[in-house]
C-alpha cells in the first residue's frame, strides 16, 4: 500500500507546501550552541563513527550528562536519538571536507568556560577539542533531521485534525500555533530527543486511529507499535504513553491482532535492552544510575516518587515552567475539556480527545513525581511534557466556536510571541527572553552565535521575516495551503536561508573571539591597564577587531586618543594602535536626547544597538562600536596584548566589550 494511503496524505501538494513552510522556518532558527545535552549525543556519534565504540572516553569532558561505569564513560541518556540520526551524521562527515573544511578553530577556552567544566578539563583536551566540527555537525543534524521530523509532525497533526474539524482555516491555525506557538518550536531547533519522540508517538497514534476507522488494514498495527516503541528507544519514560496507546488499541482490535502492536514495539525496545546489557551487564540498568547526578535517580524508582502538588502547580502555571504559560493557546483546551466532560453534546471522535486528556494527566503526575528533576534543567519551558502537546491540541477543535474564536486568536498570537522570543534568545524563562528582546531587538540563534554585527546578515534576516509573514498572510487569507505563490516563496526562503547560514559560518571563520575574564574590560584613571595572554591555539592573525564604548565622555573631543593597544607577537615583535573617540569608539548614549546637543565627538562604526532605560519610560538606542586594526606583518601569532587607558582630567571610561583576532 502506498505511504500516502497508509498515512492518509490526500491532497499531497497541500501537505508538501505545509512541510516546506514548517521545515524552512525551523531550519532558519537552528541553534548552533552546543551544551551538555547536545554534546552527549554528539560525543556518541563521533565515538561510533571515528572510534567504532559506544564509549565516549575521548570526548566526555564537554558534558556532565554522562555515565561512568567500570572506568569508562558513556552517554548519560538513552542512545536512541544517536542511532536514528547516524545516517545524517555520516552524510555530514562525507561532505564536510568538500564544503566546510578549514584549519580554523573556534575559541575552545571560552567555550569550556561557558560549559562550567573548564576546571575539570585537561588543557590538552581543550586545545585539541574539535569545537568547530561539533558546531557544524550539530547544525547539519538539526536542519536535516530534527527540523525535518518537526515539519512531518506538523503535517501529521494537520492530517489528524481533518477528523475533528472541517474548517480548513481552523486546521491551519491550530497547526501553526502548535509548530511555532508552543515549546515544540524551540526543541525543533535543537539536538534534543523530544521532537523525534513526539513524532513517533503521534504517527503511531494516527495509524491506530485510522485502523479504528477501518481506513487501513489491521495489519498496520505492527507499524504503529514499531513507531510508538521507537519513542521509548528515544526516551525511557515514554513507556507510559506507549502502554496507554496499547490499551487504546484494545478498544477496537481483537487480541490476535493486538499482539502485533507489542511485537512491533519490542523491536526498538530490544535494541535498548541489548545496549544496556553490553554497557552495564544488565538489561534494565539505565545510564542515570551511573551518571553525574546519580543521587537524584537513585531515589524512589529511577528518581520517581509520589507526585508533589506544589510541583504540579509549577508545571501547570509558573512563569518558570508552566505548561499553560509557555503554551498559552492550550488554556482554551481547559474550556474544551470542561465542555467535553460536563456538556452532553455530540462530539466527533470524543474518545480520542479523552485519550489526549488521559495521556496528559498521567504524564503530568509522573513528572510531578520526579521531585529532583521535574524542571528539566536550565532549558526553555516544561520540556518533559512536550510530547503531550499535540494530543492536547486536539481538544481545541471542540473549544473553538463563534464566541471563543477571538480568544483563540489572542492566545495563539501570545503563544507565538512567547515561543518566538524563546527560540531567538534561548534563555530558560519567558521574562529573561522578553528583557533581551527589549534590550537588543529581533535576532536569530545563528546571528547571536556570530557575535559580530553584519549588514548582509541583517538584511537577509529581515527578508526572511517579511517573506514568512507574506506566506502566512496568503495561507490564512485564502484558507488553503494550495496556492501557486507558496512554492515560489518557499524557494526564496530556502535561498535566503542557505546564504544566511553560510555567510555566518564564513564570518565565524574570519574572526576568532579572544577569551577575556571578565568578558567586559572597563578602563579608567583608577584602572588604566589590562593585559591579556592568548592561548597557544589562537590562530595566525592579520589584525584585531575591537568592540567598545565610552561612558561619561561628553567632553571628549573628536579624534582624541582614549586608549592604546600594544600587541606582542610570539617572535617578540610588537605593534601599537591608538583608539580614538569618534573614529574607533564613541559614547554609548550618544543618541540620547540630552546628550546629542552637547556631545563633542561623532558616532563611530556601530556593531550593535540595544534599547536602554525602557523601564524608566525614556527609551533610547544605546550603541556599541567596532574598529579593526590591520597588522603591518600579517600571519603572526599573538602572544599577549595590553590595552592602556589614556589618562585624562575628564572622568570618562573606556569599556572593551569584545575582542577578536582577524584570522590570517
């Protein structure tokens, strides 16, 4: 049977258009930053492909999310995500020398300091750690696997909604709000297992539902079990939802058919058991029991105790991890479930909506019992509950009517804003992300990773936003995904995305961020000198890029020397550069209304702007400036440099925000 028939993919062109829109937007917002969670998966990928082993001994210093057993290190979570992404990773390894190959490395010292593992890591490991390779492989795997799976999940949800609501516009809006207005958006741009887990569960449920409706043969229950079992391979705790769906299948199939669901699910689960036996000599041992945080998981049953009421309330409504705060559009589902349970109305496929509620309640109670780990670390939103979101979204179909439609749109837009900010800045709370948007404006994870302002990148970002808005306007206005302009606009989005990402990677290769501690250096009459020693892995240089501001510098005149940079190379030769007001740097508040008439120097080249004093209701654009000094003799390695403040009777300060080596 054709796959379109199995999964009910009628109106294939509509689904293709939807898939392209969802995939391209997720791919644009891919997060290049790799932390403990991403590194644990990347470590195992590199170990399997490079070293032909399941041990991560050669890479483990870049994560604390690891297990230590018999003197060897292993990934500190289920290996399932690694196993299913290996083909994509191997593809990256093949094309890397053709597209991305370079001898340039990113700042490993600064990176390990950000991981908070620098003090635990040997210097030799830091200096030889392939940070650039890890970054690029992360980007590649997320774009061509995680984001693809995310888009497919959106397509399946859209198809599933056809059985619950006939209004095409409602189906499209629910799909958009699910894909970009819940925490599903954030984890569609990161190397986490939550999105693939959700895809396999939803796809398995969709097959079961269509078997129940007798649209496909009962033999496909094996495939449904295989899909749901794969979610357990990705996340051990999803055995709970796997079990619920198994009992659901009993409501419409006979036992002689139903056992195929278990057989299908056993295949991926057996892979997990075999892995556990190979690593820990026990089928049912988990990495958590031997991990850095094993004390947490040795309480109760694998870290799970009785549900805590305070944790339940925090998981539902707190600004830290509240399910109905981060996924605000789902607040309307509360009304939907009330209507379902207390009003005697004829609702199509009522049992499946109730099933969604059962899945949500069971998984909520389970995670509320993870007393030491319910919050999921310093990540955005209640990520452990992410897999329940599409099941709860089904309830929106009975909650939306003429009266609640406006509320649905308002909550949906609020959800889009919350999760858009979350994707852009990636902080762990709504308020943190909101404050960063107010301060620094709209950005993208790739652009933030660059650290450097660039007009080309800015223009491409604006074009992407505008094109995306036009696509959504066309879709909502026409109430249909089948529009001749959408494929053309998607191709345009793809071109922008490719140029944007490759431009950022090329710029990243040209500028090596110098590790400084603290990250900002403030020089004044009181503290006139700062010396910086560069690590030996710093690349050969052709110049320096310095980003800085002046403070309290109204009386500093145009061209006045405010500081000097002395550069000492490893061959003991030196070069010296003057930093001048109005040329290389300027007053940070130069655009403030009370400063503009009296400032005595001009604005310098701006690298970044942010909104200042917004909370005082006197907002203005604060500026950061950049300058580049080219060396007379390029291709040398810097040993150390010093920045010397030009002493003055005026009490101004010179603040160095960032320093980069311009790579030779």
